[in-house]
C-alpha cells in the first residue's frame, strides 16, 4: 500500500485507558492519521467532527460504552461503511457475537500482538480504500447514466405537429434514470400522422440503448417512406440481428392516422391494447395482432379502424399495472374496484402473473396492489368522458386507489391523441 494512501486513512481510537491510547497512537500514527477519544461520548463527538474511516473501540467505558457507540453508528447514524474493530479485555461467551451482531467488523482481545494488530488494521485500510474506489466508480457511472437520461429525453418529441384539431398529450416517467419506454410521432405528409409507443424489456442503460435503436429505425421509416408493414419488418429484422440471441425483447404499437381518409392503420406487436374512442361511441380495445419483436422473423399485416373527427386514442406501457405496495387494512375481503384490489397485471409483455396473496394470514402487513385489465379499462373509459387533461385525470384516478399515493415499479409512459375534440 502506498504511503500517501495510508496517510489518507483516518483512525479514531476510543478507549478510556490513557496507556492504551498512547500505545495505539504510537503504533499506528506513522502510517495513519490517528484521533483520540477517552470515552464513548467524546468518541461520538470525534466521529461526527472527524469522519474517521476506521474506529478502534473499547467496550467497557463510562457514560457511553462500546455497545452503545456501535448501536448509535449503525442504527442511528446509519453508517455501515466505517470499519469498526473492537479492542477489549472483557471476557464472555456472548461478547464477540453481540459486538458482531451490532455491526462490528472485527474483534481483537487485549492484550494483543502488535503484528496482529497491524495486520488487522491493514485489512481494514484495504477495505476502506476499496470502498472509496467503488463509490467513485459508482458516482462516475451515475453521471454517465444522468447524461444518458438527458440525451434520451431529448430524443422524445417536444411539440405536436401542426394539424388543425390535433392535440397530443404525453406522460413519461422512468422508474430509474434511464428508460426502456419510448414514444414518437411525426407527419408522413400533411394529413398522415405516424405514431409509436414501445417498451423494451428491462430497465437502465441496456434498455435505453435498445430504445435508441428502435427510435432510429422508426425515424428512418419517414426518410424511406415505408409503410407500417415494412417499418415493423425493418425493426424486427434489426432487433433479431442485434438481440436475437439475448433475453431482450420489444413490444410496440405503431399507427398511421390518416386525417383525410378518417381512418387509422395499426400494428400491435405484443403491446398493451390501445384504447380508441370514436365520438360518443363506446371505447374499443386495439389488442395485439402480432407477437413481440426481436425473437423470430415474421410478416406484418396492419389492421384498419375508422378515426373520424372527435376521435381519441390512448396508448400506454404496462407500467400502469404495477402499483406500489399498499398498507393492509387487516380485512380479509377484497376491496371493490374503486378502492383498488389485488389481481393479475395486464400481460402487456409476456405472461407475468400477479402476486399470490394469502388473505387469511394476519401477519401479512403489505399487499402488492396491481390493476387488472378490466379495472384499468374502467378507469380509462371513465376518464375519457371527464373534462380536463386526460393523462392528468387518469393519474389522479389511479392515485386514488391508494391513499398513500402510488409509486410505480416500472417505467410509465402514456400518449393521448385527439382530433377535433374540445380539451
């Protein structure tokens, strides 16, 4: 270990014996910065003012003993990084296990051998330096992810195309800093709006990277003037080439809204059903008509639905179905839909089942709340007929299912497209 690294290690000695403090300072002072405290209370003051990396701690001390010091550092200060080495002359079968259970890292009985003490402090110093390197690397990765998230946000459309009567609202809430969710829209010509919402499996930088590929290929469809079928074929072919042997996959809903023909062609590749409302007609679900992308070659065929004026389209990712844990009210009865209920999540990607809950287990304090498709569609269709901004009102409705307020476990993305509908 280099001398400059050794000197950067701060050691706090907490011992009520002046002789022991002097001995430890003389033994360790050449290689490290040593701070002395004559009892546990002074040790806590020195801990907060000096920020030591290693603590050499006696047990039997006045006012605040070693056990209390340990419990304070680990449980009250929530510090699990400082290396704590117990040095004590006390004896007892339960002494060492008690110290280790309270959070001590190492243990050495007095009187101790100087060589062994230096070896144990050397182990502690190496762990301190390793922790520093890990924290530095983690901070660097976090900065990289921050930059990735910032760039990713810039890839999303920032304004709606200028089409008379067209209004687009969007919701984008990554579960972390980088996301696998993606949406985009642009005009293919004056009367044709192309739209996509997609969900890459997983989270973080890997999902964000794949999302960038999807976005690039989707944008390329405008330059090449590809229809939906060729666009999805291009997407799927490249995804198979890139991730076909991996565990990743992509679900997507793509659509071409033709305002002059008053219709929409769409392809749903394993994605959550789109929700379309035409004027005052009941909402209809536009379910998957193709498997998810990135697994195997396939041919694509679009479906067509009418999209007259006063139509509204809601596209979303499956994050809406993954709500936060909610407190158990102690009742064995399942709550009614307007209060939230446990159920299977919508299988927007794959066939993940909801949690299996034992309603009779009184010791269960937490229930994982999820929305099933019927309940969610009830909320969507009800909100579609309410005044105000749709996505804002929908989030308010979903939030009302849990008095504590929802925290979503997955990326959350929604797209609300209306034509000729008064806001």
